[in-house]
C-alpha cells in the first residue's frame, strides 16, 4: 500500500461508519424518549427518581452489583425471564430514560432485578417512593404492616398464568403512583410479582396478595409475629439480605456487604432501623446492626426498581394488555 | 522484507538464504548497524512501557485470583469495602486492559513502528512522559475503583478524572507516532504498519467519543449501554486486535524468514476487518431493550468477520507452511502462532455465541468471560509475550537466560488459559441451560456452575505461576543478567548446536 492518505481515509471512514450506524442512528431512534402519559397527561411513567434512589444507584455501581445482576427482561419468545416472574413484559428503552448509568448488566450470577421493587409487600410504606423527587425519609425498617397477612396466611407460590401473576392494568392506581406511601386501594389488581428465585429459599415466599386491602392488626415488624422475620422483599428483608445473604438463601453466592452496616452496642434505646435476624445468634446480646445512609439509599434504589407499568409500545404478557399496542420495539 | 534479517535460520531452508553475494554482505552489515541504532534509540521508552506492563500484569493477576476465589467463596474478605468482589473484579479487568495489555501493546508498537519506518526514534522524552502519565492514570483509576468511585460501565470503570490523565498520556504517545510516520523512510507501508496506524488512530477516537457520550454529554438511558458495548467491542477489535494482528504479521515472517504469503490477501483482510469488526458489539445485547435491527446488524457483521478471519488465518498458515517445526525452537514463534490460532478460535466462538439461538442460551452466563479471555489472553496476551521475547533481547543486548523458564512460562500460560476457557465455556452452557429451565430454581443455575468456577480458580493459579516466572525472567534481563551471546535463546538447546553448525 502506498501513500498515507488513502490509509487514513479508510481508517477514519470505517470508524465513522460504525459510529453512525450503531450509535448515531439508534440514538435518533430511541435516544430522546419522553415519559409515557395517559390521555389526561397523568400517570407519567417512568417518573423521575428521588435523590435517595439516585444515590442508591451509585452505591449499586460502586460495589459492582451490576456484574452479577442484570436489569433487563427478555421477551418470552427468546428466554424464560417472564416465566421466572422477573417481569410481566419485556423491558423497553423507555423504562431507562432516567437511569444514568443504565445498568442493563451482562451476567446473571444473581437474579434479574428489573422488578425487584415490585415484589415488595404493598404496604411497605416506608420504602422511599421512586415517584417522589423529594423523598428523603430514611427509615426503611418498621413498615406499617398493613398487609401483613403474609405472616398469617400460608405462603402461596403463584403458578404461572394464575391471576396472581397477572400484571397490573394500566389504571391510574398502578403501583408507580401507589408507592407514594399510600396503600393500594382496595381491589386494585396491583398484585406483586411472586418471587421466582426464592423457590429454594426457606424464607417465606411473598404471600400472594389475594387479601388485598384487608387491614391487618398493627404489629411492630421488629417483634413481628412470625419470629422476627422481615417480609420478603421488604426493606428489612433487603437489609438483612445485604448484610448476610446466606441467612436468607443458604445457597446464595452473593457476597455480604457488611461494610455498609454498623455493628454497635445498644446505647439506651434500640434503633428502629436495626436489622431483624430471624432468631438469636447473629448478633450478640446488647448489640445491634444498623444500616448506614448508603445502605438505606441502596435499598431505596432496589425497592424503586419497577418496570411493571404497562407501556404502549410493548406487549405485556397479560390478558389485559392495552387495547392498541403500538409497534413493538423489538 | 529482506531475508537477511532472519535471526533464526532453519537448518533445512538454506535455499532461501544461502550464499549471499559479496556486496550483499556489506549491505547486510550496514542494515545490521542501522537496526542496532534504531533498537538502541527505542530502548528507554519501550522498556519503560514493558516494565510497567509487567507490573500491572502481576497486580492484575493477583486481583484476578482474589476475584476468582471470591466467586465460589463469597464470604472471602466480604466485610472489607475495597476488597469486595464487586470492586476487585473491575479493578482486575481495568488493570489488565489499560495496565498490562495496552502498555505492552504500545511498547511493542513503538518498537515495530521504529523498525518499520527505518528511522531512529525521535523525541523519546515524549514517550517517557507518556508512559509516566499512563501509569499515573491507571494507578489513579484503580484506586478510584477500589475506593468505590467506579462509573459502572464495563471497561470504562475508571472515574473520569483518571480517564483524563490517560488521555493526556495517550496524546503524547500518538503525537510521537505521527512524527515517526512523517519521518519514515521509503514510501512502502508494510501490513503491520496499516494495523498499527489504524490502532493508534482508532483508540483516541473511540475513547474520546465514548467519554463524551457517557460523561460530558451523556446519552439517554439504554443508549449508554449501547455506547458501552460499542466501546468494549471496538476496543477489543480495533485496538487490541489491530495491534495483535499487526504484531503477528511482523513476527511470523520475521522469525521464519519468509515473506508474507500474499499481500493481496492481507489487504482484503485488513479492510474487511476494519469494516466488519467495527460493526460488532450490539450482539451482546441480544433480546435487550433495543430496536432489533441494531442487534441484527451486529450479528450480521459478526458473521461477516469470517472473511477477515479466514484471509488472515490463511495468510499466516500459508506463510508458516512447512515451517511449523520451528515452533520447537523459537519462543517468539511459539507464542505468536498460539496467539494467531487463538484469534481464529476467538472469532469463531464470537460468531457462535452471537447467533440468536445460541445467544438466548448463553446470554448472561460465564460464557462471556470465556470469550473475553479468549480474545484478551489467548490471542492478544500470548502475541504480546511472543513479541517481548523477541524485542527485549534487542533492547538490553542480552539473550534470555533460561530456555527452561520460557518453556515453563509457555506451557503454564497455554494450559492455564485453555483450561480456563474450557471451564467457563462448558460452565456457561450448563449455567444457561439451567437458567432457562424453569423447572429448576434460579439458585440451582448458580449452584451448577460452582465446580466450573473452582476449576477456573485452578487455571488461574497456573496463569499466576506463568506470570511470575515471566516477570522474574524479565527482571533478570532488565538487570543485565541475561546471557551475552550472539544467538537467541532457543527452546531446545540440543537442537541449537545442530542449527549453529548448519549455518
């Protein structure tokens, strides 16, 4: 080859071609999406995230959670993600418009987390609302156990296709808005996604929310009726799982994140945030484990992960899918 | 390429080099002196890049070992924030990508550029400063990752302040390369120079564009993931791949003393490589939240990379034909041919796992780790080892001290990386099979891969041994403990005598 100019032009040209084709054109196609709203301009999804959520995502990034947990649900024709109850529909570009970085992940040494927040007990009122931009409340523990029917009713694993697995209808009362601290209205079809990966776990599975709206007696979650066990996927559950994963799933391969927690002697009154271990032995008498602010943000982030809201451009695996699904983003 | 430059003459192929004419000898002598001068001029910067690279290699190996054991012993050091698995892993990948592989690649490229441009290296201070800044960037970046300042983008975890230092370092290196190219002698540009020229230009565009699109003017949502994969894939192909292939195009003909089989094949291989390999990447996002055409485009491009792979492979094979026996003696050839073969395997595996039917199986499994190691280690790192075995003696004026250490290094590296890839390949398939089987709980899919992860740790120990042997040997060369001899160190000394007598 003679001459440097053709070489340079070729090298530049191939690079520019690749950039134009794989970045510039897709960016024009899916790089400027707005939240979806209903006809009245309400029920925006996705909603902007809270400060705690954003900080929690940074904690998630710092500690490399993304190397084991994906956040994308693949369509049912390609994979079994939806069968595993990781979501009710495939993920779409619009789900991520407020995510920076968008942590799609490339490895599943742990389950997919796209909808982990959706699995929380509906009544976990202290979970910082993802919809709120001002939420700085930092009390993930001690949820108002409105629906703690889970502690009284036997765990009912939701079989595929059962009504429990049905996704929420795109009503204004969808959980994205319901998460703002108010319990879901009675009769709302906001059934949580049943845990799929926890099948081998001795932890009680999320009680199917069949008894929606039935107010349970106010019991303090710390001294909960069922032996000090936090509700699955509640904030307390996440904290304990982060602190000691194998106390919840014995076969878990997740590293513990004890450095996000402070183990300290109880001075005076025990902290309301202290972790609840299902029984003695984990923490010596007179000691308690309390989450740091980072841990609280991380849990706020996890509990805000929720792609259950229906999107017009994606076909939900629900019988009650939107009547006119737009062109599916494939 | 003049056949008189052959350092290692095969005993049988005397026809090619026999009976040089009288005037030829004097010309050879002149060229010999010239080359010695060029080598001497590259000595300082290349050794600096190499020494730094070997240091990062050792550090990256130790981090890899820790991360590997943590995968099947999750409680190991879990209570320490900066040694938690999720920080050690990106520290390992970045130490290897930016510390070891990039610095070794730049070192080899500098030497090749100087040799092929046939000019002594000008402005070595630019390069020395470049190496110093590069080390600083990697150090700051690694500390940033371990301190929890990672950005969360694969292979771009270095916080932006470290990326800026790297970019300054890189611009020093590239400005030198441009100068070098301007002052080159002879209008002819050899194949290796195409690849190196491409790599030197692609890297800053790629890195700069990515940094802008992710941090300065960030794109929205999933486009960040697209940019991330576009970067990771093109870094592998257009940076490491180009340097690795360019080096192989130099080392193989050089060591066996035959010209490249076909220039036309090489040209086809280069341009189809630049065109198709740069379009891959999105296949790693298969079935993700993207328009399907993006992913299909990358899958098609991956299939089309068969063309450059076949042409490059054929070219190397035809060049080597009848001379494979030389791999018994020459360390450079042995490592380089291993790497060149691994490049073919790497591309074929890449093709296999990008097909949709296969991808839905192995997506989100350890298969992707097998693929990365196939590319970065079995292909690129082995070729870099080969080039270092060739170049370092010419810089320090001594030959490698122990053939046995080179052999140990080769076999530990080769067995180590092959075992690792086998473990992760099979493990990935098992993991994918169990993950897609909803009759099993998810935890069972991560349990079923545990034996393979333990096997991977074993292979990592082999690689650790290999790297420490190499570092020791390299250190001996650095401190002038090499053999002072006029013949290179051959791997099988008893054959060496036969070689010498025949020459």
